[in-house]
């Protein structure tokens, strides 16, 4: 009873009294579950996030500067060999690991299961997205005579299903002891008045805290400790939905080593000045990714001596981090970004309300905001044809059809 009294006091303190009315209609077991959830919530953080929502945005002028990417074709054969040798040494000496972000469902694909379990009709036979990642790792293991540790970020929603999927497929013959699953963090949803939403399951409604939450999640789950125990120095973090993702890229690893940086990333050049993608650059002296809308017409259209866009380095979720920066980032809360979404909820009478318009806010962090916490990063420019074939939409651009074509074309030209 004492716990419930403390819960009620906390709800009153933070003006969440609608939950008290809902609790009155719950069973003792349901009350206890909800009270335990409330006990763990950071109400001060939620209050601050809501206050930020209600503030008027002040448009201050930012000093935007370009950041250069390494273009492989600008290197001599000797320079490329030296960089690659550094990367090969890291992998061959068991100092490299891979983390795959797979917390999402295949909703935009019209697929109700975890996106990694989606099968794409590639040649010579269809493969699951997880299987494609696994194939890439197995090829590297064979080449360097190692077993690369593989860390897979799931979510509360799909964790059990993903583990079951791997068990059913015998981990695609990857050593089970070298695969570790960990869950993405969650953040509560609030309505436009700052009230927490209660789901039809009679708990506080939550959503994933964004891909920027991976650093904390790796620490909490013990993955970072496992990496340190194994002697890992560099960790590649990528998403599950790019079927051409080069997770084990000796040039990217070697570039990071040569430059002495803690973060390296691969970019692709924008299709045109107005392509709606985030651009890697410097803003007020800090490395980051800015929205296409933040670039003036003059900056967006500026070209360098090669005729390439000066502000054209698109971020494609192809990132490399040192273990040292991962430990630092695990102790930092990256800035939250808000998204206005439609979410059903229980009202004070315990009735389910299904809105027709966006009614609530989701808060998430983005992995590229971690770039702000280092002085410099190394950027390796890739190309769409061999580095970027995302599976995001059911049809059209970035669909299974376009990804399949890019994947098949690549492997026709790159036979082992």
C-alpha cells in the first residue's frame, strides 16, 4: 500500500493525476505493474522535454562550414595500400566488432514482423536481411581467419521474436557464442498537454528512444564490457536495412587509425543540391549532420574543383566508433528530437481513444548527434551503386525491388 501512496504523490507532484483515476479501475496486479513502471520514470526529464516543446523556437544564424571526405580515386595505389593495411591489421588481431541496429518492424514494407526477418528476392536465392549481414561477416571471418563478435540491437517489441528467429535458423551457422542481443531503450509518449499516455494494456505507452540510444543500451546490457573483455578497439554500427552495407571495410577502419580520430563514417554524394537528406558538415565549429532545409540556395548549389557538391556528404548510417568514445557516449544523453504522432490511449474512464490526427509526441535521439562530442571525424566517400541499397518502402524508391537490383548488379560484378 505504501508503494501506491508514493506513486500517487509522485503523480500529483508532476500533474499526472489522470493516471490516478485510471488506477482506481485496475486490479491489484495491474496497479503494481503500473506503479513499478512509474517508479522508474525520470519525471524531471519529461517535464523539461515538455517545456522545450512549448518554447518558441529562436532562429539563430549558424556558421556552416563544409567538411572534406576522402575520395578513394584521389589516392595513389601506395597510399590506399597503406590505409588498408592498417584496417586489415585491426581485423586480423581481433580488435574489431560489428553492431547491427534492428529494433524496428517492417511496417513501411507492409510487413508485420521484425525488419531483419524480411526476405528479399536476390540472386541466386532469396535471403533474409539478417542472413545478408551474416554472409558479409562470414566472408570477412574466412578472409582474416577470425570470428568477428556480432552485437544485435533489438527492441522491447521484437526481441523475443528475433532471438526465436535466430534459433530456428541455427544462427545462419554463425558461432552462437559470438552473437549477443541487447534491447533498445524506451521513452514514454506524452500528449500535447504533457500528460503521459496509458495504453490499452494499462501501462504507460512507450516508444523506442531512437538510434542514438544505442550507446547507453550497449553499456546497460553488458555489451560494452564484453567488447572490452575481448580486446575490441573499433566497433562498426550500421542498420539492418541496407543490403549493400560494408560493415567490414578495411579502408574505413584504416582511415580512422591513420587520422587518429574516434569516429569515422562513410557518406555518399547527394543526387542533386535539393535531395532531402541530412548532410555531414560543421555547424558553429562542431561536426554534425544538418537538415537539407538549413542550407541556403547558395550553399546547397556550391561545387568544388571536381564539380562535386561542397555540402553533399549524405549520412547513410555507416559509422565506426572507437571503444573509448563508446564508453564516453554511454554516459551522455544526446539531445532529444520530437516527432508529432498519432497514438491511441485510455482516457480517465478507461475507454480506448483512437485519434484521427497526431495527438502526442515521441522523443528520440539520433546517432549522428554523437559527432558533436569529438573534435573531428574521418569521412570516406562511398557510392550508391556499391554502398547503399536500403529497404525502407513497400514500392518505389528504396524498396525491395530497387535494393534487389542494386544487390544483384553488385554481386554480378564482384564474384568471389
